[in-house]
C-alpha cells in the first residue's frame, strides 16, 4: 500500500501557523474540527509548495476564502451568477474567492480551488496546464492514519496517459502545448486535465522540481511552454523521452 504514496517531507509544526489566512464561510452547512484543521493544514502545504517553486516566502499570508454550501440551491445562485459550469466548485479570480458545494468529497475540491487563489498571487497569466496541473496535484494531498502527509496518484488520469502511450499517441505533448490557453476548457477538456496533471505529477515524482522551476521562470519571461522545456532539457524530445519512460514504467 505504502508504495502507492508519494511521500513528501514537510515540517508539520510550521503548517499550523498558516491557518489564520484561510477563511471558510459556511452557508447552511457545518464542518467538524478535524475537517477544518485538515483543510487549513493542506492549504498550508500548498503555500509551502508555491513558496518553493516560486522562490518566495510571500505565500504564507495570501488570503484564501472558501464559501462552502450545504444546499445546492444556495450554491446554484452563485454558480449562475458567475456562469460557472462546475457542479462541485469554482474559483473567481477577480474577487479571490472559491465556491464549493459540500458533497461527500468536498475537501479535494476545496484544495483544488484554494490553490488557484494562491497560484494567481504568484503568477497571474500562467499557462493553463501549469495552473490546472498543480491544482489537480494538490487535490490529492491527504494525511495517512499516522498523520503523515502524502499525495495519492490520480489513477484514472495516469491510466489514460499510459493508454495514450500504448496507442502510440506520439504527438500528445506537442499538440497539447500548442492548444491556445482559451481552448484548454473547450474540446477534450478532460484529456487536457489528464495531460496537465501528468506534467506536474511527473516533475514531482521524478524529483525534477528544479526543472519545473526553470520552466515556470522561462514562461513568466514570455517563452511558450515548448520553448521553455527545450531550453531546460536541451531539446523537447529529451524531455518527452523522459516523460514517456516515466509513464511506461509507472504501475
Ligand atoms: Zn481548476
């Protein structure tokens, strides 16, 4: 069981210091103390992760506001107001607030949307793959029964990536990075999330956060992702070969 987990070493004592910058507005619902603490701690981890990849310490105090709804009718009012498609949660950058329907699995959704809040503070016009890929990765954070932080793999997304490789979907990555940012949420949106997640999962699990940092820096300077990868790995093909090998060996 344990080997499925992606272990991340972290100082949990310092995590609790960051709790005060998370506001959870409960609308017709309750959460228990352990849910509240878990959300705060995992968001604190998101802050630390973003501090690391953006080489800053500013993320500690980024305000995160989550509106949590117990009744769908209340959630639907906001969903309609902001024209948001999701039945489970969404984030509105202009007001820096997340809106979450409190379903059975609301914590991963809260972690996803909260990360957009933190991320936008670091990098407003980030490529969608980076923003959504990180958000998908953060969804998978949890604590095991001994209180250790881990990240479980999103098996369906990984399965889809592996299937693509098996079908010799050779230009998957190149095609993916050529899509316009606006089209990320259009045609093939689920597959776009698969690929975005697979990038972040690869960087983290392959211990290549230094490469990820460099790619982020280069895209922030205006390079497109393909070029940023090429400059980081020597060639796009070198990166692609490593990515494919990683997924072909992944259980
Ligand atoms: Zn998202």
